[in-house]
């Protein structure tokens, strides 16, 4: 049986204002051809108070727009309030959770369905099987996996009834730390950061001393400078058994990005044409599918 | 020597059988090591143990009252999990005192097949709070967790009051600034990662060359640092490199410093820590002898209430500069 591949809009990783946040999801709800949307703060617990009051209305609006809504958990949990955030998320039995730190498994009642986010280390069949046994229904595989691993894990996922998803668009998450790099490069401490990460809606570019574009920092998170773009790999990924594709929100026209992916998933256009269309949409971005090409040697 | 309950356990690195003997003789309570393959996070050429060498090393250590832990702490590659299972089988057969694991599939395998083999949670699992640690304790019977190098002493104290497992903390050597096991920076620059290949910023991808009177160090396709050609060039570990971000030019992630928490031993003991870990399986025997002896003296001094011998380790640290890292909150 062939099922229609789905599109997931991942959680917004950057620090946008509450109004930008609300407007972004309103447009997604009304116009974007995505099947599900992950909402919530993954990167920095200090950002959440700015938009937490808007979440329930946004969930409702997205659901009315026909989207499945998941709540995303924080990626790195160390403080008391962050542990409480995780516990509160688990206590909300009405919503499916995207688990981004295994702290969530300490709270989750056995058997309740959940999605495994791309920041969880699922590198092999044993880990996948364990998580499936705990209630995982979908796994977004880590972006650093080579294609051979994705292929094997998509097959293993199918055997245990789990949907395999890959990170298909957006700067790739590379690392998370207790230290805030945005604060550091602005000469500030994390506790008094003045939310300087809000100045960079897609992260702050890190260049080498020779002027090579290298990375992007987003508070405590480090991302690739390049935008991951697997449009050119859709066919072989689908053939390998990947059934869902993740788009990570950026300040570009995400409705249009989703549309390009949807058309190619429906077989409406050639891969090369879709790649050209996406490049036209983001004229300043550099694209890469490097984890697939460099590691799959 | 038996370790009293109130005394901190000293856990020391051994990259080779000879280093292991040196560490044991210099006063290590416990030594950790790995096999000669990608199952461990220090998969460097010329390092690590064959199964036969591990068996002999365990015998040597046990005869002297020391323990041996085997690090099998990378994340098994899909389709090749057998290699990692065999590593656990071998550690159990060699009578190792514990295995240090990060991958939950491997933890499940070890708990099922070797329930009596002690399981320690590797720093690579990045279990950074009491709830996450309790998950590993309940699901896989983990007895000890090696804490990520991003926690403050106060946070470590809370973990010790709220979990039922021992904690081990890094006190000396290399310093990761990212949550370990959750960093693919090296992978992005070189295609080789700590999680998958057991290497970070590998020497095989390093290039040094002179340009305009400067010594340029590169990792993969990227310049990591530039120094005057009269200065010693730092090894281009990605997160210790010099970059620019906006108006800032410098060490965006971390200065080229290494960890020295020797001065914090009393606080760490008070925070309920069980064991102190020294990083550096790739280090020489003479380095191991000096560091282990120094920490032996420091731990013994602490146990007997004498003043700690401070600062003597500084000359051993990379770049001659050290930090107490995240243990002090201002680091963040």
C-alpha cells in the first residue's frame, strides 16, 4: 500500500516577536499545504513567556485549518522551571507531543503516542524499536544521518509501525549548549541576555577568518549556515520508505516553500525544476544536502 | 585500595594497556578504556584495547584493587549494531566492572543480556536533569551517570538529592562546550562525528599552512584559526576556533582552554558527587602519571582535611589556560 507522503512544519527555532509568531501561524493555518505543525519552544525557555498566552488560540486556528498540531518539548532541560515546563507538557493529555529530550519519557505514561523529534539520537534499529515500544508513532531522524542509515531505518520503522520523517528544509540543527552564544558575542551573560537573539530572525551568521560562510548561532543553539534542501532527493527518499518530510520555519515565504515540496511529492514537477523554484524564492540562501553526499561514500 | 563511602572515587583514562598500568600504579581507583574500533568515543589510530588486552588489563587492575570500566559510548550505526553488541559481550566476558553506554538500544541490550553487568550512562547521553536520569535508572537499571559538562555545581547538587543513582563529573582535561552526544559540528565540517565515528575534528581532516606570514589551521574546508607564524598553532578543534559573528571577532564558542576543576573538589564532594573523571585517553603515559598522581594527592588531602595542592596541574593543560567551565554559573 502506498500512502501519500506528508509534510510536517517543525517548531519555529528562532526568537520572533509574539506578533510575528501569531501572524506566521495564522497564515500557515489558512494557506500552507502542510499536514501537521509542531508548536512550542525548543531552544530557550526564556523565550516562551513572550508568546505562551497565544498558543491555545493558535492551536485552535491551525486545527480549524485542517492541520494536526503537536506540542514540541524543550531540547535541553537543566533548570527547575524547564523541568516543570516538561512536566506540564506531559500532563496535557489532549495533545500529541514531539519529544526533543528524553526527559519527556520520565513523564509520559507508557503507551501514549508521541513523535520523536530530530534532536533525539535515533541512529539504529535497536533504539527505534525501543521508542516504538514506548509509544512512538513517528520519528524525525537526526539530520546528520547518511542516506544508507536513513534507508535502513525507514525500513525498520515500517516494520514496527512507525512513520519515518527526515529534515528536508531549513538550517540544520548541529548543536545545543548550556551557554548562549548570542549573549557571548554581544558581551552579555545568559542571565542578562537582553534577548539579543531576537535581532536575527534566521540566526546570526558565523564566518571563518577567511570570510567563508560556516555556521549560524541561535542563542544556545548552533545551526548550519547552509539551508538543508532535500528537494533533489525526494524520489530516492520516498523509494527508501520515508513517508514524511520536515520543513523548518524561516523568515522566507514558508507557504510557498511548502507548496513547492507538496507539488514534487505529488509528482507534479521534476526535481530540478523544484530546486530552481526554491532557489528563486530564497535568492540569498545557500543550499546543501551535504550529510547525504559527504557521508554516503 | 578500597574507596570509602565518603571519599571521592578517582576515574582515570587509559588509551593503551601500558597507560592503564601507569594509571593504576599512580593511584587511580578506577580506569576507563575502550576497544580498537568505532564503538568508543576516542577512536584514534594507535589507541585502545584488543579483547585479549582488556582481559589482561582487568586482571592487572583487579589484582591491585582497582576497577575497569569499558566505554562503548558511540551510537551504533544502522545495519551494524552487531559490532556494538559484541563489544558488550566481550566486556562482560573479560569481567569488566561496568560498561559506559549512551545509546538506548544498547542499554536495552545490556540490561536484557547482562543484568548483572553494571551499566553507567555515558556523558554522550546528555542526561542533564534528575527526571532524565531517573528515566535511565528505571528503564535500564543504570547505576551511575556521567554528567554533561554544562551543569553548575548547584544543579549537580539538586540532581544528587533527587535521583537514586551515582554521579560522576569531569574535573580535568578537554572541555566540550556543547551538550555532548548532541553535537554534529565535526560531522558538518568533516563528515566524521563523535556520535557515529568516535572522533571530533579528526587529524585526518586537519591542514596547517603558512599564508601572509600567518599560520592557518583548517579543518575540512574551513579555516578554524590564524595565528602569527611565530606563535604555536592551536589544534583546530572546531568549537575552540576563531570566527566572526556580526561585529564580534574571536572565539565565538569557547576559548582554547581546558577544564581544571581541582579547586572545586570540596564543593563537588559536598554536592554529593561519587566520582571524579579525568579526560584524556589519547594522552601520553607521563601525562597520565602526573595528572593521576596530582589528583590522588588532592583527593586524599580532601579526605583527611588537609589543604588542597592547587595549581600544579596547570602546565599539563592544553594552551596553558584553564577554566572551571560550567561549574561556575558565569560561564553561560
